[in-house]
């Protein structure tokens, strides 16, 4: 699966507001995934959200090997159609044939660290996101891609970092594009859900909501 990442922090850059008015905490209330209109309209998104927020996505840190574990929770998402066809779905970037770039669909998911990551630990989050992009690239999924963007984030009064994950897919028809995005979401959720160990020398300060 094609994947890449970047950092967007600075004046004018988008900011993640984790506890926005429509926020549903799927860590505590997974059954409320049906309350999310986007997930109801696109069932594959529902499955990805449940996996990302599930208890297995918050493994214990290992002090014995000198490494820690970074896991995430989700705060916001959306799904929309790419109306431009091949103009918005580059065959090379999607690992797709030009004939499969007629219809497109995309989504985003905002991710927040479950431990305490602040702007002072951006190198720690970068190490995590690099490992995830590499893992996604190793997984099989065609006609789709993932782009992960590190952004400034707020959880209530707490200021830190988050990640917006954009997933896009294409197909010869809207139904094929939907199928590709569904597979991309499954691959993405699996890759993010897997335990990733990163150096613990960067102590954390970001107070995540428990």
C-alpha cells in the first residue's frame, strides 16, 4: 500500500481539536460507533475506528528492553467523494491502472497519542510515524494510499501533537473505489494497531484523557 508522511506545524496550519462538540469516546463507549454518521454511511470506517480505539491498541510498555510503546485513540473522521477522477487520483500514487482512476473516495481520521507526547517530543512521534508508514508500505492493498500528517493538537486545555491520517482510494466505478477504501482502512487499522516500540529517552508530558 502506498504511504507517506509530513509535518504541518506553524502559523496557518490546521490544528486538531480533539474534544470537539461532536466527540464520541469510542474507548469507553464502543457501542456508540453507530452514532457517528460517517461510520454508519461507510461501515468499513466503523470497523477501523473500533480497532483503533480497542483495548488491544494500548499495550503495556516494556522497561526491560529500554523501549516504550506509543498507541493512539481517535477523535474525528469524515468520508467524501473525489469528483475529479484521474485529476485527483494519480495512478502512480495510488498503485493503480489509469482505467481504475475514474472514481475516487477518501476519508480522514484524527489520531491522538494515548501517552503524553508534547511538541518537545516531536522526534518521538516522528519515529513512530516513520515506522508506521514503513509498515503500511509492506502491506498489500492496491488502488489506495495513506498520508499521515503530524499537527498541533489540543485535548481540552492541554497542548500537544496529533496525527491526521488521510486515506484515499480509486476504482473504475464508485463501488470499486469504496471497496478499495474499505480494504485500505482495514490495512491501516491493522498497521496502526500493531505494537511499535520507540526509545523512551524522550519523556512525555501530554496528558491524554483517560
